[in-house]
């Protein structure tokens, strides 16, 4: 996720990685927040499709594999993005 954030920024910007524990759900929450170019909603819905990529040299498999790994650990991943303002990726994993 951090690599994707780095590649999403055309200009210098910040990437914030936040981790916390959510006692209500007994989950570890990790957020990767960037100041990249963001994505339109129609693109956001397709980013986990196999071989879908917006990168010149990408395979379109990275996020799909990441989703599978997180899912196999009974976790979830969500995205919030706004064009011109950046993207927040939130990964939630259960403690047990």
C-alpha cells in the first residue's frame, strides 16, 4: 500500500501510516493516507480486478493479491479517495 501511495504522487507530498486497536471489534486497524492525485469513483471500484492497472509498468495483480491475503486472514480492506486530494486505505485484521 505504501508503494502504491509513493507511485500515486506526482509532486512531493506526505504519506501517513497509522495503526491502532479497535476494542469494539477486537481488530488492528492500519491506515495508509497519501496526498496523491486520488482516484475517481469508477476507477476505485475496479482496482482489485485482476490485470486492471493504471500504471505503465504494472501487472494489475498487486492489489488483487493483497485483498486475497487480507481476506485469508479474516480481515477487510477499504478505500476512500478523492481526485486531487489523495487516498486513504484502511486494513482491518482480527487479533484472533
